[in-house]
């Protein structure tokens, strides 16, 4: 959600007045199952991304390359929206209203100030709500199909801890250029990709900015942000790679690296030490879960959680009701989940208890596991520097798994879809 709010906030300044749009005869540039993308829609999205790249001082790739990257992005989005429609996933008007209120607060204004800024940027409230609905829905799909199903075991964390013993508390700001190796690619295909990445490497050595080259060559989702990967802790990276980074100066670029079915160039953009006290906000939470499965439909589970909610509203003890009705392993403890750190639960569950005041119960919350009622008992700030390594590793493993699973899932969607690419007129 944090990324979604940031994207939506950026959209406020990305808005391109209609008068600035390129006037040209419209046509279909892609057919995706029963949907289409038109040239005017592609040009509008290119204008938004171009504005973003300019603000980041990233030189634009050639127009044909930008069009291809943006169209691929839009095809992936439309496939996901079609998936949402066929699986009954929706975003309600009240959810959009709540997000608008959070955006207004984030921009230190009220709703009227937010609407005024939209008008100044030439974007109507209706247009912005439509864009926000799409972003919320894409976020929900990813959480339900990918993030909510990622499991990180204690043994995985312990294995990483053992393999990174003796490493420093360093964190690295990295950027990358990635070329994906197709399944069952032969030696000639791999060599062709290596030569293309070598071209990118030579362009960087000739003085072209890494971000500009990434925008032109990279096949990763980070391409249109100059390849920026953000900060990575030492525990999230292979020990051999840490040794390589520690031998590099800030600004240096690696040689070509092959890993996880792709070829990479990495740039060390910055480095810092993460040692010291680490305070996190912890929440003491109880919950009641009604699972959805083959025996219990979505409608039945929701009806049952509403009946449970009615008991609570009539004064029943949350702990007693959890013991009686919850289908979670915590039922015998009255639904007690103990103290939760950020990232311990799936995003929609965490958002729900973050929005509560201590002593209050949530409305019914849907997660990949079923329907929940959540009660927030207490909130505290806790120094977890002793647990910092385990917590950071768990979050990093979860993120890495989610990113890989999401990319695989998108490839499966594309493989199963009918896609007629008409960007280059035939």
C-alpha cells in the first residue's frame, strides 16, 4: 500500500493537461483477450512516464524503446484487471474515499485542497478516482495471489544467518540492468543476450549515465526508474556478492553477472552502516478467523463472520467468542497472536489493525485465509536491535520470493492469453 500511495501521489504531479496531448488519428495498438489498448491511451501513459523520468533527471530512451516498454507494462496491467474481473475482485467507493483522505493527509492538506490541486494539474476528480481504483485493484491482486501466499520459515532465516556470519551491518543502494534468459534457451541465444548486455556495459564505460542505459536496455520492472533497486542489507545478498561490493567504490559497476535465469549489471550507488538501536512499533492483536475452502464458500464465510460480529456488538467477550468460533490455531488462546512486528502478517490484515485504536474491533477483513475480525489490544515501540537481523532477513526473503513469484505469475498470465501486438503497423 505504501508503494501504491506513493504512486498515486506522484500521479498528482504527473497529470498531463488534455490540451498537451498529441493530436493524431487513433488506432488499436494491442488486443488482449477481449480488451484493447489504443494509441491515444499509450501516448497518454508515455507522457506520464516521460514526465517522471525527467523529474528524476533520467535521459529518455529512444521513442521506439519507450513505446515498447510502456505497452508491455499496460498489457500486464490489463491482463491483471481481466483476471480480477473474472474472479470477482473489486474496489468499493468507500475504499477509494478512504485512500483519498490518506493522500490528502500525506500531502498535508484536506480533500478540498487535494481536489484543487488536481484541477490545477488538469486532472478531473473522476479521472483520478478511476486511476486510483486501478492502482488499488492491482495492489489487491498482488497481495491475494502472491504476497499473501508467501511463507518464510524459521529454518530459512536460520540458514541465511549461518551463511552471513561475520558480515558487517552494511546496507547497499543498488541499481541494475537485467536481461531475462528464456526457458530452454540454447547457447547461441544466451550469447546474443550477453552481447547486448556488453553493449550496455560499453555505453556506461563511454560515459552514459547508468540510469539512462538501464531505461534503454533493462527488461526489469525497475527499467523506467533508472534500474534503482533501493537499499539492500548484507543478509539479503549472497556472501560472494557482498565481497564483490565491499571491494567496489560508490559509483562502480560490476561485470556481467548471471543468476536466477537472467544476466545482470549492478551499480553500487551508495553504502551505509545500519548498526545501532532499531525501534519498531509493535501491536498486540487478537483475531477470529472463518476460513474459506471447498466446504465453505465466500458468501457462507462472510455470513458467519457477520453473525460473530453481531455477538461482539451485543457485548460478548472477544476472547470467549474467539475460543468458540475461530478456525485459527490461536482459538484456544482466545485469538491471541501476541506482539506483531511490521511484516509479520499479510498486508490487508496489517492495514486493518494499524487503522484501529487500542481496545477496538475491526469490521470484517478479507485475507487469503478467509474472513477475520481483529481486536487491537495494545501498541508499543520496542527496541528490536537484538532481533533486527532475523526480522530484516525474514522481510527480505519474503520480498524476494514475492517478486519472483509475481514475475512468474505474470508470465503464466501472458502465456495463457491471446495477445495481438499491433504497435508496429502491419
